[in-house]
C-alpha cells in the first residue's frame, strides 16, 4: 500500500509518521518539502503531487489551526482548510484512492450539554470552524472514498500545548485563572494516529464503513479541571517540581475575550466510531498522564 501523508510536522502528522509506517510505503510531506509540493497555500501544486505519486491512501493532517488568526485571514484559512483538501479529494476520486481527513468540534455551535452525534446539525461560530466544515463538504461532494475524523482539544508531547502552558504558568505565577464553562475531551495526537491506522486497515476489507466519525478520548472535562489535573499529576510524577501558583481560579469564557468565538459544548459522541471499528477509546486522563510522564 502506498500512503501519502500531508502535514507531517504537526501534532497529529508527527504521530502518523509512526503509526502509518507499518501499513506500507509512506511518503510524508510538509509545507516546505522540496521534492514534491506539500504546501496547502498552493492547491494546484498539492493536486499535482497526488497525480505524480498515485497513492492508495492519502492522509491529510495539514490545516490552518490558528483559530484566532483565522478570523483576520479567512481567505488563507479557507485555502488550507477547504480549497486544497477539496482538490486532493477530487484527485483521490479520479485515482480511486482513500482519503483520511481530520475535522473539529468547532463545526458545532456549542449549545446544550449533550454530546454531539455525527448526524447533528452544524453551526460553526468561527472562521476556523466554518472553513473546516467547508472542507468536509467538499470532500463528501468529491465522490472520493473517505473517512473524516472530527476531534477536539488535541495535545501531543511534541510542540506546545495547553498542558505545557499551564505547567509553565503555574511555576511563574502565584495565581492562575482558567475557563470553566467550555467542556470537551483532551485527545492525544498519538491516539488519533493509532485510530487512523486501524481504520485504514479496517476499510480495506469493509469499504462500506467509509464516512464521518467523531473521534475523541473518553470522559469529559473543562479547561479548568484539565489544568488542575495536569498540575496535580505533574506534582505526583515529579515531586520536586516548584509550583508557585497557590490558587487556580475558575472563570467564564467572557473573562478571556478572543477574536474567535469558541463553542461551550464540545462534547463529541464516539459511539459510531467505537461500534463500527470495534475500538475502545481510553479515558482522556490516561493519555494526559502518559504525555506528562514523557515531558517531565
Ligand atoms: P497542527 O497545527 O499541529 O498541525 C497542522 C500542520 O499543518 C502543521 O504541521 C502546520 O505546519 C501545517 N501547515 C500549516 N500551514 C501549512 C501549509 N500552507 N501547507 C501545508 N501544511 C501547513 O494541528 P494538529 O496536528 O493539532 O491538527 C491536525 C488536524 O486535527 C487538523 O485537521 C485540525 O483542524 C484538527 N483538529 C485539531 C485540534 C487541535 O486542538 N489542535 C482540535 C480539533 C481538530 P506549521 O506547524 O509549520 O505551521
């Protein structure tokens, strides 16, 4: 099986380099790759890469993920999150190749407190969420064999993430304030990569299971409880860690105004993914604990 991985340097892309390597011949590209174009600001260039490499499976981990910045550069965000994935899907359809793509809880409006199912109506609040939804729609319309995994609150040991930021701030400041009215599940890039590899294998014999799936770790938390968990666990893992913050205070989203509006309810129902692919998604705390052990 020839696999083309796009966005190899991102959180998920990095882990995919590991998990996809056992499935076949992997070509992994980034925006600055020289041999073949992997730059999503050049949609025709990426389409030409697909035509040249003729992969059996394309995994797209590249995206414009700077949620606030996207508000001031919507055309660029659309190119990366919708136009280029749409063209990749069109090329995949011509080749008969599979396309694996990632999307987000930000396609929803965040109302209520029920976990969103794949069949629920979308209503993005931000340019990022809107352009990711457009990407999904273009892929569906292309006729390509595809799987789209919507996920949330992605973290990885490599690169910056919320947990690392909280640990740093807790060592620098006396008091932390963290949002307690947004709910979701922190999801490891390693978990997403492993699910992706499993799904690709599964789809080779069960192509009828193509489609849209929600893929997040088990359980639900708020950013506030997530921060508290990170700091408590870090102190257990590394007792000599100097935590200066004596207080972690919960605050409403309105205390941190940002250019992009974020959904309050980011809970995603993963029953369809677990049932279809025979998987058990571990509780979010397991992955976060493992990541903390790795970075501390
Ligand atoms: P990252 O931001 O870590 O990775 C995105 C990758 O895309 C980076 O390697 C980035 O490169 C690359 N990229 C940026 N611009 C271009 C370009 N012009 N051409 C090619 N590549 C480019 O994101 P994640 O790994 O966390 O996200 C993976 C997927 O999951 C995305 O589809 C995202 O929308 C989705 N998702 C992510 C969530 C999160 O919390 N992070 C939540 C929900 C969904 P560089 O780093 O150099 O800019």
